[in-house]
C-alpha cells in the first residue's frame, strides 16, 4: 500500500512542479520574454522543468536513460540561480565564484551523460555538495547586497529568491540523501512550487510583502495540520504522515498558483482599456470611441447622437452631465423632479447602467450596460477616463475648427 502510494505521490509532486513552472513561464513570457531579468529567470525555470520532466518520465516509463535529464538539470540549476542573482542585484558575482560555479556546472553536466548508477553514490554526494555551494554563494550575494542601490520592488524580489533558497536547500539535500534519511519521496517539488507562487505574487504589488509571507505561513501550517490529521487517521506510520502532508501542501500551492495567475491575468486585462487610451492616435472623438468598441468593458455600447435627444430639454441635460459626466443608474445626481425624469428616460430607453458624455457640442452620449457584479472600482475609473479622454478630443477638435 505504502509502496504504491509513494510512487503515486512522487509522480503527483513532479507533475505539480511542472504545472507550477509552466504557469510561471507563461506569466514571464506574457510580461516580456526579452527583458534581461525575465530571460535569466526563464533559463532557470526551463532547466528546472527539464529536471521534473525527467523524474516524471522515469516513473511513467521505467526507462533509466531519462535520468540523464535529471542529472543534467541538477548540474545546471546552481549556475542558473547565480545568473538570476546577478541580474537581480545588477552586479557581477566575484570572478572566483563565477569560475567555481561555471566549472562545476560543466563538469557535472558532462558526468550526467553517464546515467548508470555505477559511479554513485560518489557522484551524487559531489553533486549535492556543488548544489549546496551554489545556493549558499548566491544566498551570500543576496545577504551582502547594497539595498540602497535597488528599488523596493527589486529588494522584495531578491528577498523572495533568498527565502526560496532557504527553503530549497534542505529539500534538495533530502533528494540526494533519500536513502540515508529513509525518506519515502523527494520533496524538492514543494520548494519549487513555493518559488513559483512567490514569483507570481510579485506582479500583485498591492498585496504587500508582509501579507505574502503571512499567507505562506498559513498555507504551510494548514497543510501540515490537515496532512497530519489524515496520516493519523490512516495509521500508516511516519511515511504515511509525510506523504499526506506533501500531497496536501502540493495541492494547496497548485491551487494558489493557478488562482494568483488567473487574478494577475484579469488585472492585466482590466488595464487593457487604459492601454488603448494611452496609445490612441486620433483627433476624432467618434473614431476614438469606435476603436474602443472591441474592448469587453465597452463592448455593445450604444452611441446616442444629438438627433436622438431632440425630445429632451438641453438645459436639463447640461445640468445632468455637468454634475455627472459619467451617469450611473445606482447613484444619479439629485437635481429635481425634471432631471430625475430625464435620467430615468435615458436609462430605460437604452437599457443602460452607465451613460457617458462623449462630446459636449453637439451632444453625443455613450450608453452601456455593465452588470453590478462586473462593476469593479477599476472599471468605474476606466469609464471616467474614457469620458474625459473623449471630451478632451472633442474640445481640441472644436478649437481646431474654430481657428
């Protein structure tokens, strides 16, 4: 029972690490794959993906030749960490450190081609020592950095990398000392998932570094408690406890990674309208509005011309849109009974939740329907920016025509 559970849990952890790394890679590529820091990060991410792909393939196929992938990636990862650390700190590592890590990576990468275990455990212990040396040296560079030369966001990213190294070092050591310590599986996938979650969380700056650390502690403690309870109920001894804790913690971090990546994607999409506003290249307000119609926020919006408003009093409309250029059905301005009738008529006729004053003279309105659940504060702000931008373009066009 435990033997089968061990194999299944090891495969689950390897696949989960691959999923987390793939999501992190997608985030980095979507941001800017050619950014110097992102290129260094992507190199490390892809090397780590090779390692866990090798582990998964070995379990699924039973072919020992896939061990080459594991050993090769394990040899290159310390070099990838050093390269990323240099980029984050915006300084080169001392030449002796670069020489040691570079030579070690080449040596152990060449040794990985001998996938047989005939030269183990000597090779594994040497590779473990090299990995620990690489991680410790990168950690030393992080601790000794000049904090004043880095921005707050850069310092936060460096700290998260350092925290990931602190968590990853004992887990990586456990992978190599699996038999010596009597561990049922290799736990380094957990450190990789934590690194992925921390890296993706950097894009959500409003959460704050302290809140992220608190969330990390809560998830780890919750996984230990729940996994411990399940292991106690199953009564499978120490290995059962470790397997259930690892499975629960892996599941929690995979869910957290997917949730944060999805939230980050939605936040990026919500900024799409502002990005379109910033890149607008037209002096015609109607062309400007048509260019925005493909955006989900204003998709299906109705442009209301001056001719369609002939039955309404111009003075009342002037007062309404002077008080609220972006008219919202939930909180219209209180301007008297006549204005209330005009507002009710506009919302009822166009089945709208928001009406924007796009062009003051001749008056052009934009009516759109936004469900209350989709009306986030950022969406409301974007609508105000759209209205202001359209009005400014119309004003500039009118001034130009008058010259």
